[in-house]
């Protein structure tokens, strides 16, 4: 109980102290009215957020590509190359086999 009370008090103190954290959807326009450096910092923070999301998606995509490449190499080395030569990945083979 004491630990919960302390953490709640700490969170309340931090939230009350940092009034800039209570930003509204129109804070961009509110910040542009002043000559302070906050508007430029706000715009740069948006770029960082977009960059982080892009980097996250890019890294997940590269990881999935690399894992599939490693899996294909492992299956080929184990003698399962026929899995990649099936009609599911090469439909023209199904037509050729059906004609024979």
C-alpha cells in the first residue's frame, strides 16, 4: 500500500510539474504564436516519431526477409529443394504436368 501511494504521488507530481505534457491537438498552432524555440522543437519531434515508426517497420521487414532466406537455404541444404519447385509457387509447372 505504501509503495502504491508513493508511486501515485510521484506520478501526480511529475504530471503536475510538466505542464507541457498536457498538450491539446491544436498545440502546434498555439506554439506558433510565440517566438520561442518550442515550435521548431515540436516539428523536429514529429520527424523523430515518424522516423522511429519507419525504422521499426523496416527492421521487421528486413528480419522477416532474412529469416525466410535462412530457412530456404537450410531446407535446400537438407535436400528439400522440391518444396520450392511445386505448383503452388510455379503455376506453369502444373499446366505442363497436366498436359503430359
